[in-house]
């Protein structure tokens, strides 16, 4: 008796999915984030929190750049920033004296040494920042603060509030960064 061939039913070929496009993914992510609740708005004026709790300086129309009032504003910002960094240095010294333990386990010792190394690296960066703050304070005394070292143009109040130790205007700094990228 001949063996009957079983008729296998084949499934129709599944349609291939088109490749995911980055634009579609970005659009989907944008839609999802637009559904999220917006961040609370930052109020301007007296309740605005800024660097070290200082309020932004509001220039008056026709006011001279880096007048006594502005110089006092930046001097107080720089001095408060330096004081905060110096307090961090003191905390680090006390922390390292308190944590000076000799762990018998090599892993514990390695962890402690790594933590100390990281803390010392951070303090070294802060030491360099304190030096820049001192230089800015000297420039304030000499009435050179707020002017670009490269071109002599006013750096600007907002830029100085964002980075009180800035020594270049935004244009010169941008050009320096472009040159730096080209050299790398």
C-alpha cells in the first residue's frame, strides 16, 4: 500500500518588520516626555536661588560696567565660594584623621586607599580653584576683573555669575575650545 504523503500546511511568510529608524524612536521619546509633568518653574526675583544663595545682579539701564556695586557683588560671591571650599578642606583633613585605620583585609585596605585617593584628587582640583579665586580677587582690587584677557572686551555679568573665575569672553573661550579640539 502506498504511503500517503501528508499535506503539510505552511504558514504564509511573515511580513518583515521595517528597520527601526532613529527619527521614529526620538519622536516616540519626545511624545512620552511631553506627557510627563513639566518641571516646576523657577521664579525670578527675590526667591531665585543661585550660586551660594546670591541673587543675580540686576543691571540698571545706562549703568557703568564693573562699577563699585557690581565689584562688591562679585567680591562677596568669590569670598563666599572660597570660604566654602576652605571648609571642605578642613572637613577632609578631619575625615582622613578619623578614618586612618589599618584594615587587616586587603580588600578593605584597597577600598580605603581608593576613597582617600579620590578625595585627595578632588581637593587638589579645589586647591587650583581657590588659586583662581584668589587671582580673581586680585583682579577686582586692580579693577581688571570682568574683562577678557585675550581681547579686552567685557566678559558680561551673566557669564561671570555662572563662572566667577572666567578670564575670557564667550567668543575667545569658544575659539580656544575649537583650537583645542583641532589639536587633539
